[in-house]
């Protein structure tokens, strides 16, 4: 600051002296030279002083991690994790749970903060009040695909059509209800697995409490809750698309946790798409005929699935099932029975053929109403699903021949 006042005073003195000289001179050319020289003499020190003052200014300290906002929170109501977010202004490499890696330049990245393990007496308390009676369970809430709405009553689900496996499935569930057991319905997508399984439960175990965890829930908490409460009416654990609960370590479904549930007399009712069932079933062998140890996660899942009583549901309906659909008295079922072609009735009701047609037409150019990028994304997702890939690919899997 002192240097600035010295410069202001010096500049004012030079300006007054220059003005006096100019008033005493009559030669305009000499006066121009003096004015130009004076401007140069004034400008150079000004620049030097500006640089000195700029360097003297204190720089703001970088924000410390603890100054960042920490109000973010993700996850479900049970088993969720707190996260702390901050801005990263440098190349970032973030590893996922299954070894997958995400790259970014300037992003907002979150890191999960480790939560202390719940006390033995506290585990399972988050499941109180989350159960519904099997008889009152909503098919849509449990994963049943909607159909187009009826023009008559506006519902998005037609009446249930009895399937050929109903008697077998109900017998297995009733047996599991005696002392606890696990039943798995396998089949292709939109074969009707979820609807058939729920219908069989409502016919055999309507008074039981049904718990439907999500993949974000810690199943150990549910097992602890059932062990502590032991519902008098019994319990059913609903695991639609069972593959979502496998390969999650201790948080997901393991043989140990399954044993805990069965000791409580719980019925575990699950569904699994055929491609995942085939992947877990076809474990490669060594040359000597023993199981290979290169895919331990798959082997663990395969051993777990062998604990289930398994029922297969065909995607294409039998002639008897189609006849029952035509006689159900619902216009959607009547149309599906008459026009399903090579597709199953459930596929037709879920608009499967229309979705495939829309995907194929999306390959057109945008000028013709297509969406090539969307078509490519769906095609890539389908190809990945067909490979039987169970988790996100690791770097080694992406680079190894």
C-alpha cells in the first residue's frame, strides 16, 4: 500500500511539471516528443508496480475436504450407505464393486462412508411393518408385467389363466410351508413366472406374511428380524429375479443365510430367467472331471441353487392353456389367444412383439423416424445378456483374448 501512495504522488508531480513545460513552449513538434516520452516514462513504472501488487495479494487457501457438503445420502431404507461428495478437478479412476472402472475428467464423485455394523440386538429392526399378507400382495408391486389397460374396467392386468404347472407348484409350496423350504420357478422372460408363483402362494399360503426385499437390502437383517419375531402365521421371502440377490457377498443370498431362513420355517419363493439358470448350471470341468476353480462365484451360486426345488415354466403356452385364455372372458386374453402366433400369451400381453418391432424400426436413419443410437444401445445390452455375464466385466475380462 505504501508503494502505491508513493507512485500516486510521483505521478502527480510529473504531471504538474509536464503541464508547466508545455505552457512555456511554442514549438508543437518538440511538445509532441516531450508528451510521448512522458507517457512512456509513466506507463513502464505503472506496469512494474501492478505486477508487484498482484504478487503481494494473499491467495485463497484451497477448500479442505471437511468443508465440502455432506448432506447427500443414497440407498434404500435398509442397508443403505451414507456418502460424502466433493468436486474433483483432475482425472479420476473409480473402481466399482465387481472390479469395473469408471473414468472421468471433471466430475462430482461420491465415496461411501463405512457404517458401523449394527449391534446384535439392533440387526433386523428395519423390517418391522414391511410385510403384507400373501393374499393381499399386489402382483404389480411384486414384478408382474402390466398389459394394456382394459377398455371395460381400466385394469392393467387381465384375470389369471391357470397354467399347466399350477398343481405341481402348489404342491411344492405347501410342502415347503410345513417346515420351511425354497422353491424356484425358472423360465424365459415374460413366460409368466412371477404371476404363476404369486398365484400358487395365494392358493396355498394366503395367511402368511410376505417380505419382498430389494437388491439394496441386507438380507442378514431380514433373517435376524424373522429369527427374533417368529411370526405365528409364518413368513414368505419373495425373491423375484433371483440373480439380483446372488454374488453380493454376505449382504445377498448365501447358503448360510438360506439355512437361517429355513430354520425359522420360512418359505423362500423365487423366480429366475432361463438364461441365468443355464449359466449357473453349466459350470466348466477340469480335464480330470472335477469342478474348475476359476469361477468361484458361479460355483457358489450353483451350489446354492441346488438347494431349491425347481419348476420350469414354458414361454410358449400349451394348447390347453391357450384354450383357457380364450375362455377367460377378457378381450385382451381373447385377442392374445387368437393372434399370439409364435409368441407366448404372456409375451403378447406384455407387448413383447410390438417392442421388438419398434426396436428393429429404430435402426432407420433419424430422417426416416429412426433412432440408430438407441437401437445400438439395446443391441449391446442384449448381446451382453446373451453372453451370460453375471456382473460388470473386469479390466482383465475386457482385455484378455
